């Protein structure tokens, strides 16, 4: 188990998250994809911390921050989605283009 | 007394003001005010005359009127024997005529206004007479012109009357054109317009002879206009459209004599400048003859008298031109009496028969005894029959011509005297004797009321006696009172007296034959000298001539100039405006298509770009995210490549 | 520093305008009386000024001087001398008379009187101002209300007339503005104080004068109006309402002459001499031409308008004479023409109000029906034909004397000018005859006689006309010292 294995895992996770972000039509799906990308980043933090500075826990602390932020983000995001659902009777992101010029 | 002589004109002025502002609605009050004022003036005039008779030294009184450092123009009053005689004459005749008018104008709707005008006239005329500078005189000169205008056109509903008023005003104004320029010339030659100072300067040869002639002749133009001398005589016959008392007062006795008075005042200039004297004398002589010849054939009683007036004024001018100061002014005085009488007599006749045409009269002597008698007296007087006034004054003029050696002028004067006697008695015989030509008018005729006949009688008395002050045998007569430089004493010239009497009598006799006895038929005479008759009857075509050469062309010129004003000057202005509008139109096009085009074009281009670019903004978050991702990939690739 | 009478005279009408603007539009009667009141105060003040003016010294009096824009030498500088005092009085009088005569205006009363009061301020200011900037401001201020007064309350062709008037005058004043600027920059010290500029007139070179003078001359000639710049006048007069015609003829025309007397001549004396003959020619053409064209008129108001051209020609001739007498005649004629023509326009308006026509040929014999009106009309008509005893004669005679004695004006010009008097008699008498004399035209049976208010407007003018004509001494006393001094300043 070298650092590369972790990195490859995280890269795969990130790309899956990215793909989901770009392709999902459902807003909840999009949020979930973002969550995946957060986790890919967390893996990277922890992995680098473990292999490069084993005596310090900086990476781990960062991951905890990211998880917190992600939780907050999910809450806000879901609240927005809920409101959009109420106002537009659906959460298809294609329809949520009212911010264009 | 003399310093208060200004009261003489002031009284009628006061009456004028009172009538215009307060009494205009009351006929009685206004006429009495006016008559009271003129009688007051008469009394003052007599007092002045009495004082001047005692001390004939001329006196001058002046007040500042315009007073600047570099220009002074005073109002001056000048009293000398001539003034004294004139004020008495004017106020006397004016009083009599105003009294006469009480009857003549009775019942006229503008009776009060008539008396207002009469007062204004008396004021102006008396002012003219006492004026002591030519400028002051000019002011009153114009004012009498105004009153003449107002009174000729008194019955202005008649177009012919208002035309006559206008004609009189403008014709005399043409004369005044010369007068005014003469004043200017004189003012700069002598530095003053005061008579006394000018005479002094002329006397001491301080003014060049040419200037004297020029100024004198120019000022004489005013006299030509006012005294209806050739060539400006045309207005006076037309002026007979005014009420008859007006004709008597203004257009026979006083105002028209103002020209003669002015010429008399110009005497020092006439004496100095031979040219001027000659021009004055010739104009006078020509006018006397011409007007008398026209008078021979006219049928309107007042017009005959008008031509007679012109002719007699010519006489006076002639006398003055020959240096006969005493003779001219003497004739002026006697003429005022008998001509006023003639006009008032004519007025009395017109009042009775309501026509001016002598061909509709006849035999009126039987009905209007006083009128006829006084009219005959006046006619004898004007014809120059011994011992009436006219005889003495006319004789004086002949004597001047004789003494001066002006034999041609003497012949002209004698000829005119013959004609005068003839046409006056033609008038008398046709009006007062023979059978009535218009029975209906004759039946209605009756003698005029007392307030008309009494002035006639007084004037008849004066027509007989006034001339006696100038009887040559008298030691202290008119000639030793009113004279220029030296007392004027002409030895009685019996030859001339006889000649003039014969001439007058033959004129009367001819008229008697033609119009009383009928032994010479006037109709046949007219046939015989048809051409001359027609020329005379049409007054030498002066009116037509002036109409064709002056009045019509002036009107045409005014029309042309107005067209020029609209068509050229205003056209240019409008063209300038339109051209500017056109330029601005071009400017506007340029602005719209070029300047604005450029600005808008830039806007359009940018907008078009924006329109294209905005399509990128889809609003789809996923698109944005994709682009970010793609960009990231590209950057990474670029990093490694 | 005593009571600033000139400022009060100038700005009280402005105050009046503000008051009128704050009055309800519907209370027409109140607006009328307010306007009359606010134009009456300057009249009273001007009479006080006449009484207090000391005619024996040529200096400016009632002077007020305050710094305004000191950086470029502009000050609020007002004063009056013998030329402006009579004009100020005339302005105050005619404004008051016109406002009273305007009581019969029915439409948009509030705006009308507001503009009228503004106009009065402008006119007063022009005659008081001694600073070029101030002068120019007032000069232009006057134009705007005039434009609206003609353009809104005028006759059928009012827009044309108003625009013609406005543009013509503006065209002229642009020249003046250029002239003012040139003077400012060319003269040391840089100042817009007229009196200083006059004081330095000897330092201006000949060439400078003869170039600069025409700039001012054109501005003033248009205002006078001199031939051939006169064609705006008949149009403006015919279209303008009566009271505006009165002001136009009575005051505005005088401003051109006032400008020449105050600015043109004293600042450029050499140019005045240089151009004396051309100016004289223009004057004489104006006199004769104006008189002849008047004779051809069928519209009564146009006739009076053209007669103004002729009468102004006399003024210009007096100026060209370059002598005290000529100048005095000019000022007299300005004053007299203001009274006479003002009254003539009032009279024409009175007739028009009743008959709704001004066609001379349509009348006839009105003397029977309207004796009082006829009498008053004849009085003023005689005044304008120069009858002695009325003001026109005095002024014309002085002009003739001045011009005849002047070495700058040839004699033939004077002769032609005197001929103009004969022509004037011609057209005036013809007009009087065709309207008032002759058989009565029964069409006018319904005409009513002149009423009390109208007589009230004419009486002061009549009194002045007669007073000046009979006894000119008071006016002479006011103007003579100033004019003598003017000639001295010009170095004659």
C-alpha cells in the first residue's frame, strides 16, 4: 500500500464525483456527487499526512474541517433544493436556469 | 402796457381751452366766451395802438425757451407800428365775424366747436402778428395753418371739404418747407432769428448778399404758400368749402394776409437784395393778373371772391416787391375790411338762397336791402372808386410803381384793376339786380338776422373810411406812422388818380353793359373767345397739372417703394432666414446620417457582439462547471506540454 | 450711500413678476391690479428721480457700484445722466400706461403680466447699467419676454413676427458681444466699466475705432431700426398686442439710439466722424423712404410702424450732426416719439378693439360718431407731423438746426429731411381724412366712444406732448449739461 494507491483511489472517486456533477439531472444527485469529490479530497489529505509527515496530524485536521464544511454545505444546499422544489415543482437542474442574463 | 401785449393772443387761447375742456356742450356759453375773449383782445389791441401812436419806437420782449450753452432759442415779442395796426385789424375783423357767426352758424351741430376753432385761430393769428423772431412767427404760422385746416374741413362729412382742408394744409406746408430752410440759412448766417437783430445785421452789411437773397427767397416761399401766390395758389379757391365766415376771416382778411405780413417783415432783405425784390414783385404781379383773369369767368360766388383775394394779395406782394412798405401794408388793411365785408355779404346771400351758384341768383337786391347796399359799397371800394378805402390804397400802389419806374408792373397792375372792377360788378349785377333766375330760391330768400347785418354795416362803414387815414394830403397819415426807414409821403399824383378811376369805371361800365343792360351778350363773348374762356374757366389747368406731375407720381412712387420694401429688403431678410434654415437642414441630414451614424454604429456593433456572447450564459450550473473543469484540464495540459 | 433708487426702479417690477406668479391664475382682477401697482412704484420713483436730478452738472448721479465678478473686472454699476433720466421716466410711464391698457387682455392673463413686468425690468436695467456685462445681460433679458408677448398674444402671423424680431435683434447683439469682448481684451486696463472705457477713448487708434464702431453700430441700428434693417418693425408691430406695440415703439426703438449715445459715439469719436456721412445718408433715406412707404399703407398699424422708421431717421440725422443741438434734438425726438407713437398705437388698439379691423379704407367719417376719439387722435397725429406747440416740432427743429450747422452733414441732407416733414404731413392728413372725415360709413353705427380707462392711459402722454412742445425748458435743463459734456468727451 503505497501513497500511489491512495492517490489513485482518490482520483477515481474525484472523477466519479465530477462525472456525477456534470451529468446528474437531479439536484440531490448533484449534491451527492459533490460529497464524493469532498471525500476524494479528504483521502488525499489523510494519505499525504500519513506518508509525508507521519508525526504530525495536519492532514487529518484539515479533513475534519472539510467534513464540517461539507455538512454545512449539504444543509444549505438541501434547503435551497427544497425551496426550489416548492417554487418550481421539480428539482431538475436543467430547469433551474433563471439566473441567466 | 406793451410788455403785457402777450395777453392779446393769450385771451383767445384761454377761451379755446375753456371751451374745449368745459363748455363744449353749451353752445351759448362757448360762443359768448369766445366773443368776450376776442373783444378783450380788441380792447387791448386798441390800447397798444394808442401807446404806439404816442411812441412809435419798436420794442422787443423775449423769454428763454430753449437755452443751452451752445444753442439758444428765445420766444420773442416785437411791437412796432405795423404790429399795432395789425393786431387792431385782426382782432376787429375777428370780433365782427365771430358776432356774425352767431347768426350764420346758428343751429349747427358743432356750434361750440366752431367757436373753439375760432378762438384758436384768433390766438394763432394774433400770436403771429406780435411775434418778434422768425422762429416764433413760424410756430404761429403753422398753428394758423392748422386752424385753417380744421375750419376748411369743418363740415368734414362732405368729402370735398375734407379734401380741401388737406389740400390747403399740404400746399401751404410745401411753402413752409422753403420757409423752414430759410430759417436755417438765416439762423446760421445771422446767429439769431430775432427780427430786430437780423435787421440790424442786414443794415450793417454783416451778412453776405447771396445769403440774404437765398434766405429771403426761401422764407418768401412760406409767404407764397400762405398768401396763395403763384404757383401755390391752388388751395385757396378750394378752401371756400369752409363756412363762409371762416372764408371771410381766414381766407380773405387775416390769415392769407400773413404772407404779406411776413414779406413786409422781410422788407430790409427786399431792399438790400435787388434779385429778391424783383422775384417778389414779379410773382405778385403775375398772381394779381392771373387770378383776376380766372375770376372773370367763375360762377361760384365764393370762388370769384377767392380769386379776387388771390389777386389782391398779389397786389400787396407786388407793392412790397417794389419797396412799397407803406403801400402794401396799407392795402392789406383796407382789403381786410372790404374783403371781409364781401365774404360776409356773400354769406348772407348764401344763407338766404342756399346755393353758391350765381346763375341761380338774381334780383336779390329787392329782398335783401342791407346786404345788397353793403355789398355794393365793398365792390366800389375794391374797384377803387373815389373816395372809398380801396381807392386810396390802390392808388398808393400805383404811385409806388410809378415812382420806382416799374412801368410794366404798373401796366399789369392797372390791367388787373380793370378786371377786378369788371368781375366784382358782374357779381353784383348778377346777384342783386335783374330778374330772378331761380324763382323758387328767390321766393324763399329773406334778409339775414340782425347779428349778421350789423357787422355788415360796421364793415361797410370801415370800407369807406379806413382808407382815409392814408389820404395823401394828410400830414400825419398812415405813411408817417407805418413806414420803412423814412416816413412815406407821396405827393398826390393826380394823373394816376384819374387813370385809375377811369379804369375802374370802364370795368364797371362793361359789366353794366353785359350783365345789367344785356347789350353785350356774355354767352356770345364766351363763344367768340372760346379757347381763352375754356382755359380761364378751368383755372389754367393748374390742378390737373399738379395732379399729373406731382401728386400722382408721388402716389405711384410710394406704391413702388412699398413693393421694393416687401420685395427686395424684406425678401433679402427672409431669404437670409430661409437660407439659414436650408443650411440647418443640410446640417441636420449630416448629423443624422454621418455623425449620429458613427456613434450609433459603434453602439450597434458592441450590442451585436454582446448579443452573441450572452448566449454563453446559459444559467446551467453544470455547463459552467464543465467549462471550469475543461479549463482546468487545459491548464494542466498546457503545464505539461 | 443713500437710497439706491435705480436698483429699486429696476427690480421692483421683477418683484412684481414673482408676486404675480404666486397669485392664483383665476384671480385675474387681482393680477391686473398687482401689475399696475408694481409698475406704478417705479413711476413714482422715476418722478422722484426727475425731481432730484441735478441738471447743472454732467456727472452721473444716483451711482451704485458693487463688486460682482472682480476677477474679470465686472461690477454691478448703475447710474443715470441727462440722457438716461428722461428715458427712465419714459420707460416707467409707458410701462404703467401699457399695463393699464392691457387690462382687457383675456387669455393667459397671469403669464402676460409676468412677462410684461420682466420686460420692464430689462428696459430699466438697460438705461441704468454702466457696466458692459450688466448692460448686455439686461439687453438680452428684454428680448425673451418680448418674444413671448408677441408670439403668444399676437395676431395671426405672430410666430413669424416674433421669431423675426428675436433673431434679428439677436443677430445684432452678437456683433455687440464681439465688440465688447474685443474692447475688453484690447484695452488696458482690462475692464468692462463703460466709463473707464470712454475715458480711455483717446488711446484707441483710428483703425481700431473704425473697425470696432460698426460692430456696435449694427447692433444698435437694428434696434432703432435704421433703414435697411427696418423690416422686422412693421411685422412685429402689426402682430403684437397693443400694449406691446406701445413698448416696442416707445422704448425699445430708443435703445438703439441710447446705445449709440452712451457707447458708440463717446467710445469711438473718430469713427463717428469717419462714418458721419454714411450715417447721415442712412438717416435721410430712412426719413424719406419711411414717409413714402407709410403713404402706401392700407393697414393703420403698419402705417404708424413705418412712420416710426421715418421719425427715427430724424434722430439718426441728429446724431450724425455730431453737435450738441443735434444730439439734444435726438434726445428730444426720442422722448417725443415715445409719447406720440405710444399714444398712436394705443389709439389704433382702441379702434381695433371695437372694429376688429385696421384697414384704413374700411373706415370713413368716424368723426361724426366718435368726436372725442377723433379729437384725441388728431392731437397726436398733429404731434407726429411736427405741429408747433407739440413735442415733435421742437425735436425736429433742433435736429434741423443741429444738422444744418454741422460740418459733418451736407446741406442737401437737411433739405431732404425737411422735405420729409412735408411728406409726413401728407400721409398723416391722408390717414386722418380717410378714417375720420368724409361721409360716415354706416357700417360703424355700433362703435362706442372711447372709455374712461382708455382716456386715462392717453392723458399723461398728451400732457407731456403739449408740455414739451410748449415749454421745453425743463427737458432741456436735464439734458443739456450731459450733452455738452458728451461733445467735450468726444473731443469736438
